[in-house]
C-alpha cells in the first residue's frame, strides 16, 4: 500500500528542514508522533486564514430558543464542522459586500452566531420540491427538511400532508415559529484531495514550523518557516484561490425570491 495523503504531507513538511521522514503506517517514531500531534491544529489554522473555495459551505440555520441577553436580537447554533463563518444574512446568496448594504451585524460568540438577522421561512406549498436543509412554516410551526422530496404526498389538506411527511421522516417540526438565516462558512475540510496544491504547501509549511523545534531544536529555522508561510506561501495561495471566480451580486426581486424560496429583505447589492 502507498503512503496516505496525510503521510505524504508529513514528509513534505519534514523535508523542509532536514532528512526526517515517516514510512507507511508509522505512528511511533518521534517525527510521526509530532506530525500527528500538530497536524489537525495546523490544518484548522490554514482553513481559518482564508475563505478557501475548496472548503466553503452554505447552510440555513434556525434561531436558538434562547435569545441573547443583550446586543443582538437572535442567536444561531454554529455548524459543528465550522472553521470560520463568512457571511450571515436574510437571503440566499450571502456576499460580504452586503455589509455595505445595511445587512444586520453578526458576531460569533462561542458555539453560537449572534445576529440581528433573521426572517420567517417561506410557507409550505403543495407540489413543491423541497431539499435537505431547507425550512418552511405551517400554522406558525417551523419545519426542517430532512429528506429531499416533493410535497404532493397523499392527504386531504395541508395539515394531513405535513403529517404524512413527518411520519415518513421527510420533515421534522422544530417546535415553534422560528426565524432563519443563510450562512456561508469555511468548513473543516479534511480530505486533502480537495485542497488546492498551493493550500497543501501552505499546510506543510505551517506543520513544519510546529514540529521543527521538537526534532531539530532550531529556533531560527522555525522563524524562517513561519515567515515563509505568512509572507510568501499563504499570500500566493490566497491570490490563486481568489482568482477562481468572484461572487455575483444578488439583487432584491420577487422573481429571485420565488425561484429560490428566499426571504430577502428590502435591500440590494451592487
């Protein structure tokens, strides 16, 4: 068998300051132990350092039952795989430029996103295609879609059809009339095959800077590796990643809202 993706990256990191290396399945050598110890932290640091295209996710969150004590109107549980929250607002197509268009402020506090943002989910509709992660309301109750399906299930009325979908496990009641927000974030992407080549090199440098003292005891080399990571490699990786497309502006329109099931506020981005 060949070296794993992580082991290949360990060896790239180790090769930056000497002849250290790990072999397939090595978990007991000093270099392997140090690489394993610091790898996850080094990876999360790189993910937090830039809104990487290969690690972006979109999600709809519903508000937590408890309100913030002060400062913001609502709070939302941060996704468990979140490395860095990028945007939080009332509509699909979150864009950082919305901050210039009066989008409600937000702030991450512990495991929650505190924000003034929040809008009611669209009302349930018969014959509509629903997808995992969406929300809708019916009779002042918020439902989350657990299984992608079309809402034309048997039933004489809305309540009956919803009951059928609940029983089938297609949807789940959240137990109240909650607001939702659309969030874009960087997630803890651990599949190195999905990482860009420049981002992986940045990760190797970051890992090398963490293990070099334990293996070589070289403070000067550590400083050199950190400077190369922060001053050369990371900026280059960011630039390359940023060139892979630019978010389009999202304008307020009834057509767009009906097409996407969006609940945008009365603002637009130019």
